[in-house]
C-alpha cells in the first residue's frame, strides 16, 4: 500500500507507516476514589520536551467541585510540577536525564466528610515529537502543509534513530555486564575448586596422622 499527499508523489510503505505513527495519542482516563492516591509512571529520554493537559471532573451528585492535588516528580524526588486543588490545566518541562517520571493524583477531601464518589481524571501527556506544536512552527517559519508533514517525519525519524541507538547502548552495557559476571563466576569457581582440593588434601594428611597415632595403620 502506498500513500499520496497533495502536491507530492506517491510515498512508500515505510513513509506511510511513519505517518500512521504520527497519529494523535489518546488521553488516559481513570477513576480516583476518595482519600486515594494514584500514580502513572513512564520512562523518558534526556533533553525531551514533555507537555500535558489534565482535567479532574467533579464527583456525580456532589455540589462542591473536584478536589485533588497533582505532583510530577522524577526518580530522585525532584518536583517538576505541582498543583494544589487541581481541576484543569497544562504543564510542560524538559527532561535533563533519562529517568522514570511519575505523575501522582491525590484525592483531597474536606475534613469531616464521609465517603465521596470517585472523581474522573483525564490526563493527556505527550513527549518528544508528540509534544511539539507544529502549527506554531509553521506560522513562525512560514511552512507549507507539505513542509510541515516532512518536518514531522524528520523529527519522528530522528526520534526512532535515537531510540534504536539507546537500545543498542543498553544492549552493549548488558553484554558487558554479562561478560563481567561470567568472568567473576569463572574465577570464583576456580578458587572454590582449589579450596576443595586443599581441604581434601588436608583431610587426607590429618586422617593419616590420626590413624597412625591410634596405630591402626603403619
């Protein structure tokens, strides 16, 4: 199957696949029970733009509005975004290192209230190519629609290449770790073998002396 764009020759299957990958990501929605805390985690590469939108709906049948706190942190506990009494908003940050990032929603209930119905949380978080606003880029650089699509394809291709490079690096690190572990196991096995040989030799000489002392052998 091939794909055509206005003013552009027919594109190959690989390019069509890249265009399909550029489809919009679906937001995540879940129920947040009263007095509960739910977190979402994701690994993101370094120097990557991360943007997101969130909306917390009021529990059905409750006159008061939604009440929850949002906090986004990295694995070291550094706070990248925090919002008290969050209802609806946006956030953006750029990662400094490859890390595991966590977005936590914590239900906040007034003192003295009983069981409150679940709140609906909708989170749409994007990073990398998805986080870029190509409409603004097109306005600033005065790009044509076809040029914008090609720019997106270029960024996506670069992102895929970077992912493969990272996976290759991790594979090399794991291979080095395995080789180092195998070498240590080999040395430990040799050491254990010499210890067993030494122990067996000592037992033979000890038993020989013992039996001679008991005059059981000459």
